[in-house]
C-alpha cells in the first residue's frame, strides 16, 4: 500500500491524532511519525485511538491490536485497517 497523508483515511487519522493525542500542538505528523516517541500513544492514547478506529472504520480491534507495533504510526494503522477490511 502506498498511502499518502492526502488519502481520506490517513487524513481522518491525522486530524484525530492532532486534535486529541498530539502532545505538542503543531508538531510534525507524517505517515511514519512514531506516536510513541512523540508522546501521543500512552495507555490512554491507545485506548482513545482504538475507540476512534473502531467507530470511524467500523471494525473491532482485539487486545493484540492495541499495541505500539500495530498503532505506532499512521502507516501501521492504515495497514491494520486494510488487513481487517481484507
């Protein structure tokens, strides 16, 4: 998959992260920005992000999905969504 930030799912994720999780307003956020390294993906952030993904993209995430390895970047999240839409 060659997602771009301009793609609708990527844009929805970026907007949610900027609005609800980003610790430093205006900080750079790209497809491969580590949400762990920038402080967005702590335990509360993971829970909020998972709930958003489930509601916005109509899927259920398992405990194994709510981890930095699956939700660590926008690109990883998009891959998870594509995998679940299969």
